[in-house]
């Protein structure tokens, strides 16, 4: 049993950390709960930063996980604007940027990820942006509105989820948009060549220009302002602002300094944890974007950067810290909204892992479900596009692990629930 004399420390003030703190109290933990946030804002959710908030449809207060008063009511001790700079597993202490030393009985690393940076000339210009934090989104929202008013041009490096969602937001403001992507289609490493082109067509229909098979080599400026972007195929794209959306890297510096086991950087990196989300130190756990977990269902080590993983992983880690029997095996899930297209993706089907993609519905009208099948006919992943209330069934089919017939998956007359084992 965990008693009132123990101190649980959570390093990281995002969704995973906030939900872990909430869960500790909900499960009856009466000891000290200390939440360390390197940002001055209270913990908030990130999806609105590239969706509703960036579009101007949601207000700033809507992004926060809890109202500020909740933390005091739940007796959660907050350290805002204070990064953790040193973790000592032997002494079981964590040191903050202002020198404060905090002792812990158990600790959760929920340090998240940070945007990958462009390593080219010109990144110090005023019009170069990243999108990860609330402050980034506030700045970018103003930039997009200004570009829209002035017929300005935004050039985006990367056609992943963030790049595409910002492209959609920029077009909604009226800005000109060019997306530069090294792969042959958007989302190539996630959706593969079969469905990446769907998003090319969607964005082109809304006026976005794509430049595939190229990378930034230089951001050209004058008097501190962006003028253009040059790519490695000799092209030059006029620009007033630039967004680097080339992925995120797990924030593992604290774990590495503490000597914790890390996952292979070639496989996504992160802090290595087992199925209980415990690290190589028995008193330290990790959850959210930074955790590379042994996944019991998928039989692989997996690091997932999406909202649902933070939402569910934080509470799972909290329960494990309390000594509960936890095996974190959630089916990976994420969602996106771009223009009039909404989609949900469940599962894990990296390039080379699947044998075929089967579609049910009308792909041309963007109302369909796509299924990624393995060599043995098992469902690896499913994506529903403008088709709703099926994500849970798709996840059940993935969990079922049974062989599925492509013809039945493609036939809208066959209820998906009838294929469940």
C-alpha cells in the first residue's frame, strides 16, 4: 500500500503529466504529488494548437486540461516555469532550474517531445516558426491572419500531420501556401503510397502547392525577414514566413543524464519502458511522447506521439506507480481535421509491414474506411475518413487478430461488427 508519507513527482506539464496527477488522486493516493512544468502555462492539450485554436475557432482557455484552481483543490503542488535539470536516481532527487532539490519515492517522466530543427542557413530569421507549444500557436495564429490579409506566402517544410493541418489553417485565413516534402506523397511513412495521394488532392483542391522530392537548403532573408526558400533541386520559393514541420524528437536529456536505458534512435528513440511503463530504474516511470514501450499486443517497442497515448498513458503509469497490475496495450489512435475532412486512424502499419490496403466506401468522395492487412490476413490498422462511430470496432478487429477476407472488408453491406471474433 502507498501511504501519505510518500512523494510522487511528475516531470512534464503536458496532458500525460496532468492526467497522471489526476489519476493518483482519483485512485486514493494521499501522499504528496508534485508536478514540474517547464512552461509558465498550466498543463494544456496540444491538438487544438494545430486545429481549433489555430483556426481561431477556440479560445485560449479551452486548451487547458484543468482549470487553474483545480490543482490546489486536488492538492497538486505545481512548479510552473521551472525545468528539471538533473535527475539523481541513486539519491532519488530531481533538481530544478532555480536550484530547488526535490526528493521523491517514485517519479514519472512525461517530458514529451520537441520540434526537430532545420539545420540550414537562415533559421534565425524572424519569420521562421515551429509549432509545439501554446506560445508557438498564439504567434502562428497572428502570422496566418496577417498573411491572409496581405496575400502573404507561407512555405512549410514537411507534409506530416502538423504540416498539413497548418496548411489547411493557413488557407482558411487566405494565405498562399507551398509545402515542400522529401517523400513522393504527404504522410508517406504513415499511410504509404496508396493513400498519401488522397491528401495531395485534398490540399490542391484548396489551393495548396506541393513540391515533392525536395528538401530545404537555405532560407533567404533581408533585414532579418524571410524572402524565399531554396531547395536541393535548385528551386526557389517566395516566402514571407516559414514553418518547420519535420517531426519531433523525444526529450530524453534528463533520462540520459540519469543513466536510464534509451530506445534505439533509429527506431524513434525515447525512454525505454516495459509494459507497465517502468524504466530501467524500478522507481522511475515514463509516459506520453517520451516513452518507448514494450507493446504486448503489437509485440514491438513503440513510441507514439499522439494525443490518445498521453491521455491514456499518463493514467496507466500512475496506476503502475501505485502498485496496480498494469499492462499498457492500447491500440495506437490519432485523428486529424483538414478542411471538410475528418479522419481517425487506429493501429500500426509501418511501411513494409502490410500486404495490401482494402477500401470500403467512396474514396473519391472522401467517405470511406481503409484497412491495412498483413500477409496472414490480420488487420494491422484502419482509417475511417468522414465515416463515424467505427473506430472502436476497428480497434476490436485489430485486437481480435483473426484472418479477414478482403472482399468482406470492402463490402459495405457486411457490417464490420459481424467480422468480430
